[in-house]
C-alpha cells in the first residue's frame, strides 16, 4: 500500500475535523443544558429573582452566546444526521461532500437568526 499524506499523518483530513467537531459541540450542548437548569432554578427564589436573571440575560453578550448555541446545535444536529446516513449505508463514499453540503446548509438558518438578532445586539 503506497503511503499518502493521510497514512503518514492520520487525522488531518476533513473526516477528523467532523469527528472532533461533533464531540466538542456535544460537550458544549451538555454544558449549556447544565447552565440552563441553573438559570431556570432561579424561579425557586421567587418571581423577582427570576425576573432579575432574565433582565441580566438580555444583555447583548448573551444574545451573541445564543447565536453560538444555535451554531452549535446546527453543526451537531446536521453532522449527527450525516452519521445516521452512514450507519444506514447511504453516502459512505461521499462523506466529504455530504459534510460540506450540510455545513453550508447550516449557514442559512444561522444567517437568518443573525439578521433577526442584530438589532437586539446593537441596542
């Protein structure tokens, strides 16, 4: 078997990026879930406590973080759908093209959300 760039340096291709991206976005979503539970638990302190938390979370930085969450969910979800396709034996020989296409598709709802969120970020 001839040596290629990928046999000498395994893990440098797009497939490895997809692998790590899927794992990291999964961890980010799990971390978000824990933070979300903590914020929602402020309702135990009463309506005033919850309202104060919600007012704090309307700051532009949190809107940017929500856009990051959306990007994370889009990447993780679409990459997960790609993995399911491969598990079903579909598109295995076109993994790179499918990954690129799904990431381009992910850009569309992200840009729409960004345009909607921009006025809230700038205020």
